[in-house]
C-alpha cells in the first residue's frame, strides 16, 4: 500500500482493531496510531513519498524461568511482551538492503551479492541483517532489494531481547515481501539465531528468537534444538493479582560477551568430558558422582553452573504445572528459586572481574526485602551480569514497590511489562 494512503487509513482508525489485537488496551490506541504515522513519515524522509510499503512487528521477550538453559538443549518458560520492533519495508531494484534504525547512526547497506561473513561485520547491525539475508537464501528462500526503516521501544540492555526483536522484524519482512511467508516462525527464529552466532559473533541460544517469533507465553523444550517443541501456557497474571515489571539496575551490558560465553563454555566442558554435546544428554547423577574428578578438570564454577542447569530445568517443569493448575503459590516459589539459583550457582548476578560493583545483586536484595513477605517474586532477567531484574508484584502494592526501588536505583527504574499473544507479524500494508 502507498505510504500516504496508509497514513490516512491509520489516522481514520481503520487499523485500530489490529493495534488492539497485537498490543491490547484500547486506551493506548491513539499512541500506537501516532507511533506508526511518525515511523512512516521518517521512512518517507529517507526513502521518498508514496512508496509501496508494508509494516512488520516483532516483540521483545521476557524469560520467566530457565535461565541460561537454552544453549544446553534445556527447558524454558518465556513470554512475548508488548514492547516491540516495528519495521517498514519497501522493495527496491538495487539488489541491496538499505537500513535506517531510529536513534542510531547511518548503517552501511548490505550488498546481496556479497553475503560472506567477515570479521569487520561482527558486533554490527549490518552484520545481523547480512546474516539474516544469507541464511534465508541458504535455506531456499529469496532475498532481493529492500529499503528498511526500523524503530523499537524494547529498551536495549534491559534483558528483554531487543536484538531478537530486531532480527525477527527484519526476517519477517523478508519472509513476507519475497517469500510469501513460506518460513515458519520457528524457522525464522533459527535463521535469526544463526545470523547472531555466525555474523554478529555472539554465541546465543535460540530461546530469545523463538519466543519473539512465536509470541504468547510458552514452554520451550530444546532437546532437539533444530526442531524446538513449543507448548503454549495459560499464564494469567490478572487472575493471580500480579503485575510483572522489570527493574533497571542501571548497569550496561556493553563488553560482557565473554561473561555470557563463559557460561556456555563451562557447561559444555562438563558434557564434553563424557562425550556428550550438551548437559541435556547427561544426567545429574553422573555429574554429582564425578565431582571430585571434575573439579580438577573444569573447576568449581563450571560444576555449580552445571548443577544450576539440572535444577532449573526441573523448576521449569514445576512452573508449567503451576501455570496449568493456576497455583499461584507454586508459581511464585519457582520464580524465586530460579532467581536464587542464578545468583548462587550460575553466578551471573555480577561480573567476577569487578566484584566491587554489583548493581544487579543490590537490585535483587532490595526487591527481596520488599516482596518476600507480601506474595511476590524476584529473579534475574535474561542474560544477567547487567541490565534488569524481573519482579512479580501484587497489583495493590506496585506503586509502593516502585517508589521503594527508586530510593536506591533512581527515578523511573521500574517498568510494567504487558504480555503479548502475537509473535512476529505483518501489521499492515
């Protein structure tokens, strides 16, 4: 649809039902109208008016249980959130993908005739987009010229997976514009993960991308990481009388790639000693029975991280049962246990090379002091080491909780997170 016509349709309320379906909350419709109209206008400033455009959206995600289990074929409960990346796409005839990302400096175009991975692209937006294009083609899809304008309200470094949201929005646009949506949501997630691993240079698992692509609240079983089992869960926080929020520790994720990579590396060091490709192929009893031997081989921290993996996967199973039976007490218990295990066993609440500064640990301890006696829960959010923690707060105590956290971490540190049923989708056009 022509960009000018689409703006008028949005202004006239013709997409209000679409906004409400994706984001929920009719009171916020005017805000979504303005957000999309503004995005179209910025697209036009860069690429010209009255272009044929389509608009795609991919949500961020919040992990609820299963911290750092994905790279060992484990179990995770996670949910898509209403914060998202919006991608405006228009075909071009230049055989390049041009990218403008709101709030960032100009991004070099991707030449679709030169899609080989190179070191200079690692850690860059261009590298991510280039990798997505390359793997779509490798998997039998088409990728031709596109002009992209991208804007996101998924806070970078918050542990809500702004990168997976970005990747899925771009992948969904290519899938829709050139492939008639032939790739499934899970296939797009795998393409995005490969791009992040091999072109961006970050050894992430597939959990973030899968939840963003699929949407809803889900349990992921990654025993076969090439074919994840995705089960929808009936999580109803309203029925539990809870608000989900993140608390920003005000610490940056920058330069923490090695900290994240060490978790994967140390867990796999254990499995590889027993000729297994992941801890999922090894049982806990084998680890425990060989602790004395393993301490000399891999060190104590690796053993503790391995034990976290097994206990965390069991917690995921318990949490699924709590969700399916609407057992609020069990739900909160398992959330809090997950947080303690990440802190004590996985040890991703702080950076070991700078133990003097522990902002996430401080945030967790302050949240615990407020929530532990009023029916709440607290845990690390996402990768850990920096960013945000996750809290489940009784609705009638949220304002008090937010003010309490602000006394330590500063104004605006708390943000309520709404869950979203839709994954990566074409919104309009």
